[in-house]
C-alpha cells in the first residue's frame, strides 16, 4: 500500500535544532501546499508514517520528536489555562487535535476552551458554542465512556436550553464516574428545566454537598425547593448561594422573578 506521505528535505539548521534527519515526512496533501515546514506539519506526517511503517529506520528519532511536540503543546496549554488566556488555549489545542484527530481528551479540552472563549467574547458566542458542541461529539464518538466529554456536552446542552438531550448524556456519565459534581449540577438543572423538581432537588443537593463553595447548585436548589413549596428550605439554600457570590446570584435570579424579593443587604437586616 502506498503511504499518504512525502519525504521532503529539511533545512540543516532546522534539522539540527529539532534533532531530525535531513528528510522528514509530510502528509501528501500538505507537502505541495506547505511553503514553510512547521513542527506541527512534521508531527502529523510522523504520526502517519509510524502508524503505517512502525519499524522505519528512523522511527526512534521521529518518535522522540513527536513526543516532544506533544509535551510542549500540553505545557503551553497548561500555561494558557493558568493565565485564563482562552484564545491562546484554543489555538494550542487546535494544533494538538490537528496533529492527532483521534485524541478524545484533546477534543474534549478544546470544546471546553471554546466554551470559555464564548463567555469571554459574547459577540461571537454562538459560533464558539457550535464549535464546542462539534468537538464534544467527536470526542464521544472516539471514546464513548469518556466522562468529561459526556458531562461537558450535557452541560453545554443545558446552557443552550436543550435539557431533554442532556439528560441521557449526564446520566450515562454518572454511571461511568459517580463522583462528578458538575454532572450532578447540570443534571439537576436539566430536570428543573424539564419541570421535574423532585429529581432536580436530588441531584442539586448532591452537587451542593460535593462542591459546597460553588454558589450555582445552591441557587438552583433554592429554585427547585421554592417550586416544591418548601419555602424555608429554599430561603436557606438561597442564603448559602448569596453568601458565596451575591453578584452571580443576582444575575441568575433575573430569570426567576420573585425569588429575590429584597436586595441581599436588606435580607440580612
């Protein structure tokens, strides 16, 4: 079988810098279109070469280069994540996915990065959320039992107002890995949106216990309890949410008229 790879000469200085042979593999469709060789393009070619020809004479050298590129990418991703630089994080993870389109973890991480970028750039949020949904679905297709992808897509669908689609994903994710506060939280929200406040309460209480400092499950638990007629318990859950982040609670409460009858300062008098 003919390999979908073309070997191209590498500049001696670049070969020395990257510790590569004088010729490197590129995907055939990229070989003619690439004006300048990049580490990412070489890494894609190396992956294809080693998959088809694992005992190539230069396999060890190519593999060492590939692993270094992958390490560098994950280090760059970690740095961007720590700095909340979502645009850079997206670029880095897009490169990682381009190098290995079957890396379900990278796809799931990329989807989450798109969600973060959507929140930071609301004028383009719809586009980034579409990209996030597509990336999550690719990750799930590759790794159906990857909890972070199931939970991520479920949460995204809840946020996009599609709770019925989210429930099965989140339930499945919890079967694979039970200790997921985010899955409990989003499942509680999904059931609340579907009008099943009893189930919403169960999952939101679990989320509050697992992540007590997160105001969101406390807030949505208050909503579910209020709808169930348990006013005192709802008020207590709402106070817990306000104590953690009053500004966020005020923003969330805008969708639930009457839940905050007085300003937070007045409630405490």
